């Protein structure tokens, strides 16, 4: 039975021979790796949170390798489970893996900047230099087993992690000599001990090796499963300060990300004119051009819409979309607006939409309801052949440091899962294709839950019957379904930030097109990694 004490920390309540006693939890996991540590971790951020809740942990840290992609899902899952999120990142230094934990929103921004700086290098997988690390070290707690070169950059924020009880004594002695604290930091990559074999398969996929030839040194630790706090505390019972340090770090890392808070971009405006006034002027001018005369009906509708738009702070959305479509018109790029934006007279007067909402009796609230706080959607289709020139205009107008393409997450589906796993097991390409061609081809075969709530049939059911010798391959392929496979780029989704994007989110190279920035240098097309 698990309860919470008055300070919010979980406690275990045991009943033995009708005698009840309470033992406070001294430990929470700080260095977990989700499936967004691509082909390293097996659990989704939500899986990690549910495991922590089941173990009675009041907080949980996420330190995915290289990426912050799973952070938002992690934070939301923690809030739903009443668990404090500890947001972190694992990077590589010359002396080995290195974890960073954010203590504030400034620390989060530094994680974004560091992750982006590493990803935008010519060799993203190369170890991070100390110079780059120290540049983004503010408001970050560091965990390193080799701290000698880090003392100046993380004064008061450097811990030596105890990951294995076998060398905890020597690391503790080193920490005492250096005057540094220790913290128990058990690395988590999967949920149960039995999944170590599956993690090996994923590692073979990541490194383009086979499960037979891959070295144990590149795999997750053999005990890298989500151990309950009781087991960890028993393993490290001779190091109570290091156990308690997990709670201390949790408190130091207590802050809230501003999720759900709009971050509207700054649009170019005439001198001494606000965005609200600029939008009103443009809407009034457009109304005169469309209707010749602004009648009381038109004025009342415009005033109502502009008041709602201004109250919600959405003027930049209209002004940016108008600018984009003006550019498309001027350069002859075909486009078409659709959806509920046709219900807005302001959008119509700005030339964003074609239908006349007054003549068609369309209600503005269908597009932007004052009772709803989420930003409106102005759906616009651009010619796919010339869309790139419009995207380049956005980069040029608002700044390449403030603009990025939206990232997407490609997940394992039956064919990709089977192909990757079979290759990792050493099957010849011809045999892999033979097996993959026997999978269901129906586009609707999403393998989600059925309408009755029952699990859908396995896509590998027939293959298990016809090829029993490959059962392990089919089992592994099914186990990784829906896990992230790699990141990709949305073909037309663009994000514009009020300042440098990396203050808010991480970015990376798309690996595809290159765009010319205003200063004539070449800036890779970036995408938002959330």
C-alpha cells in the first residue's frame, strides 16, 4: 500500500502481523531513458511515469540521449499522475556519458540551446566540447563520474553519480577528495529484466549490426530496468546521503514549463502602431475595397471580431498569414484557403479567404470562439511545386533564428519493424522482403484497439504459423510497434517564434534542403523536434 506524506513525498505503508509502520522513500529515478533515446530506450515517457507511480515515487527524471523530443509528453504525463517531472538531457563528453538536469526555465532554455548546437554540427554524434558545454551550463545540474575538468563550470551544481554498487565505494572516495556530493543515479532503459534481450535488438538496429556480433559494451546495462526504490535503497544502503541526494536534486529542479501559453511572434509594424491597430487598419481598408461602403452591419461585425482577436492576442496570426498569401499572390504561387477561417470577416477583408461570411451568413464563433483559448486554424494549401519559395520568404522575413519547419515523429509500423528486426537477426535482404510481403497490406490495418476495446489481432499472426523458426523476430517486431523510429520533417508546417527558437525548443538539421539566410550564408532547414 502506498500513500503520500504531508510534504508530498511518497511513503511505503506496510502491515506485518497487524503492526503498521512507515518508511519514507529516499530515492527517485533521475536518469531514465525513454523510447525517444532512439533505439536505446524501450518505454514511452508515459510508461516511465506510470512505472514511477506504481513504485510510489513522487518525482521522476528523464535524460534522453541527445534529444529532448519526449519532454512535453513526459511533463504532461507527470502532471496527470501528480508526479514532479525533472527535465534533463544526456550528452557525450570525451570522458563518457554526462547528464544535465534543468533547475529553472532558464535551464530548460540552455538544454534546448545545447541540444541544438550539438545537432547542428557537421558531426552531431561527436563528443561535446567543454567550451560548448560551459557556454550553456547556467541553471543546470551536472552528473559525471569524471568531474575533474568540470569543477569550474558547475560550481555547486556538480554531483558524482553512483550507478553501480560495485564501484560506489571508490566513487564516493573520489567525491570526498574533491569535496563533491554523490547521488544514486540508476540508469533506466526498459521496464522489466526480461526486456534486456529486446534492448539488444534495438541497439543492433541503431548500430547496423546483428544481435550475434554486437558488443555488450554498447548495450544498456544488464540491470537497466525500472527497479523499484526498495531494491535501489537496498543496493546502496551504505550510501544514504547519495540516496537522499535524489530528493535534494528533485527540489532544486522544481519549476513549471509554460505549456499551453501562446508564444506569439513579433511582426513588422509601422512606427508607433500596435499590432491591434495595424490589423484594424488593414481590415478596414480591405472592407472598403470589397464592399465600397462600410455599413453599420459590416462595422459591427468587424468591431466584434477585432475585439475578440485583440483580447486573445492573436493579431500576429492574421498579419503573418496575410503577408504569406500576399507574397504568394505577387509571385504567382497558387494557393487556396479552406476550413472554418471562411467564417471570419477580418480574414476575408485581409484577402486570406474568398467566401463572403456576411452574404453566406457564416458565424465567426465557428472559427474563433471566445470561450476557447486555443489559437485558431487558418488552413491554407500552397502549390506543392512552388511551396518552397513561400517558405523561404518566411525565413527571410522573420529571421532564420526564429523560424523552423515543424518536426514529425515516424513510428514503427509492421513492415518497418519487421524489416529492421529481421536485418538485426542477420536475415538476408531477400528473405526480409519475402517475410514483409506476407504482412497485411490494408491501409486501415493500424493495429489499434478495436471498437469493443479488445486488442486488435497481431499483424504477425500468420507469419508465426507459417515461419515458426522466426518467432523471436516476430515477437521483437511486435514489441517495438508504435515506438519512435526516427524524426522527420513536416512538408509544409512552419513555426515562427517571438525570439530565438532555441530559447523555447530544440532544433536540428533536416538532412534535406538548404535555405539562404538574409546574411547570404547557408542556413540548414531546421525543424521543431517536439
